C-alpha cells in the first residue's frame, strides 16, 4: 500500500513545496512591509533588524527547498520504455576506429 501524500490531515494532500512557497511569500511580504516603513520614515536607521533577518531567511530557505524539490523530482522522474529505447539507440554508434590526435 503506497504512503499517503504529505499533509493529508489538512484536508487535501498539500505538498511541502506549497507550504514552503507560502513561507517564501510570507518572507517577501515581511521584507516589503519593512522596506515601505523604512522608506516612509525617510530612509533613516533601520530599526527592524530581527524582522529583516527573518524575512530574508524565509525567502532563502524557502527558495532553496522549492528548487531542491524540483531538482530531486527531475532526478527521480520515470521515463517510458519507448523514450529510453530512443535514447539508447541514439547513443549506439558504429564501430569506427578512433584515431589518436597525437599521431
């Protein structure tokens, strides 16, 4: 029996990539709000150091995990036998003697 999709207890098979995408969005919103408050304050001293660090951390970690999940998905993607046969047939070459470049 295959394992159920992650986060099924939330009501519909939400994948981790979606949750992390929401975290990226939350980070972007946090950084935008901080930037707007800083701009409206005259670009003086930035008083929201921890919130800024949290926003950029959310964006960085979320982006890395989403792109990493995409890459792992590409690595584990299954192909059909017909496409594999085409790739293997294209890789087979006639036996031709290889000439040395050095003579």
